[in-house]
C-alpha cells in the first residue's frame, strides 16, 4: 500500500512573512521521497508594530472595525503576501499574484457586507478568514512548491473534501458526507507528489463555508487522515518549533525532559489542559472513527527530534509522569446530580462539545451535587443561559485555574498526590480542589486563577517529579 503523510504546518512553522518557508520546502522534499504528501496550511504570521501576529487576528480586528463603522484595511494582509510572493519564480509569479488578488477581492466583499450589515458573523466571517488566510496560503504554497520543481496542486473550495454540520463558526466534521465528496481530492492526490489545502475550513452540504474553532488546522489534518487511511498507509505529521517536552518551555526554562511517546489519551489530555501539542478534538475524532494511525510531532528545525503519538504504546521505560501542564480561565459548574445526565447528553449530541471533565461529586443538606470543570471559561460565559436551563439552581464559579499531571501509568508513582499537593502549598498557593482518580491515572488540582498562580504551580510540581520514585 502506498504511503501518505498528512503534514500540517501552522502559523509558527510558516513564520512571519513566510520567513520559514524554505525550511518547509526542505521538509516536504524529504517527506515526499517515500510517500505522497498532503500539506495542510494555517494562516501565516506577520509583524505588526514590532510584534508577531497571525493574519487570523488581523482580519478578525478588521472585521470588528467594519462592523463598528470603521473603514477596514487590508494593507497588512497585502504586504505579507507581497513578501511571500518573492519566493515564487518568474514562471509562476504572475499566476500566483492573480490568485492573491482574486482571494483578497473576496475578502474585501466580505468586509463590505460586514459594513452594510453591521455584524461580522457566520459565513461572512468564515469567508474573510479563509480567503485571507488558510485557503489563500495553500494556493500560494502550491506555486512556491512548483517553483522548487515539486509536482503539486492545491484544492479549490469548490472541491473541498471536509464536509461539516451547520454550526458555522465552530463546526463539526461529518465523516460519511465527507467520504461522499472525496473523489476529486483523491484524483488530485493520485496525480501529484504534493497536494496543498487550507486548514481550519469546512463547508456544509449546501456549500456554505464553515470554520473550526482556533487550532482547527490540526483537526483538518486528522480529518484527512480519517478519510484516506483505507486507501493509503496514512500517517500524520505535525511540524512545530519543537517535539513534545515535559512542560511548556515558556514556563519551564531548564530541566525539561524529552517525551518520546504519548498515547492518544495522554496527548488529548495534555492538549485539553494547555499543552500546545495538537487540538484534542483531532484525537477525539480519530478515536470516534475507529482509526489507528501514527501521529508524529516533529521539530522542524531538527527533524530527528520527534514525539510519536499512537493508540497502543511500546513498553515504557521512562518516568510514568510525562507532562506537567495547566490551564487558566476555567470555570466550575455545579448542578444537582439528578440533572447532570441530560446536560452531558446535550453537550455531546447537540453541542458536540467535550472540553470539560467531571470532578468528584459532593453531598450538601442531603442532596448530591455533581461538578463539571470547563476548561474554557469564555465558552461557559457565552452559553450561561443554555447551561442554566438544565437546572436553574445550578451555580457557576469563574476565575479558576487547573494543574494536571499527564501519564497513563501514573499509578506506578509513589506518593504522587501527597508530594505534588505539598509542593503547591510550599509555593504559597491554596488548593481549592484536588481530584485524584486511580482508574483514569489523573490528578487535577484547582486553584484560583490570579496573577501567576498556574505558572508557579507548574514550576513547583515539575521540579519535584524527578525526585519521586516509581515502580
């Protein structure tokens, strides 16, 4: 069976104004030596007032300007692609320039509609994002690859293989509907060494453009793996600034350990709790579709440094606690246990939302209450009316932070709960809740989300891990 690598390149991999694209060319050239490649691209970065910034954020700002009556500007967008265009050779430059102009005209029309309607939402928002970011970048990268003698082709939105439901701004992948639309993409993959496609973007069966939530390009890579795994020996490769290490390098500057393998479960938990490894929903979709394929996180600057993510791990010899991570801006939702099942069913079936965990229940005045820790406080704020509809006496507490330890075999670590809680206390933090479950090898510690509490807790625990013995 022919090999296929779905390689995802995020904004940081592309770099400001495409500065890292030569490295991307090298990586794709190496990957295509023994496999076909589908390259998934996010929106590029730019430099705005001396700071790195995603074009996604730029266009969101311009969309809000348009909605509020301020004339939007595409100058930053144009300038970024003008610089990237310099990487296209003379043979392909004119066609590439025309593609840029055509897509930015679509963005302009979307912003004009925003000004007229005084709102930047739904399909108009999706079109502005896609044609200034992911879709446009995939077309530009196609011409850059051709300029480097690579046989490539890009996927037009008319032939888009990622079919989703009708939730426009936070959409959900529909597997069977996507399989029904995959034929054109399959032919393009067969005929080329490399195929480029924009991440983050989907469309409904009625051809309405949709978007995943931020980080959605990871989901696009996973979805393409799901669609192609029966026809090709398929793997997924996330090209990043580094492979996975034992904590966020922005928090822990020294003493980081390389993580060579993660299970699907470990990778999903790490993503849910703040490690920017990959979107946890990408893993969820792979598991839900019964697919077992290898995922690699590659240090693009040093491709020998990799982390393998797979369903069943090889025998593990290192420390069972692989990662210490944390998440700010969480919320705890307390609800009568008698009402929780209806809410959980609705979150799954109606919202298709899973970025939460169930904490241990408690009893008060003879009544049992359940607690849901939502890992995105903003999601709860947007959906307060919906959540409280399941129990008008339910309560919500915001400004909570959570720290967790990642490791499927954490049960082998001696005194892990007592040692970690003690270190948090020594760091001067008050533990509001500690939830330890042997069955899930999970320890969740909730603290108040103020100042640098989460960073202090992660630093304290990470330093202690190497000192704790394990079986």
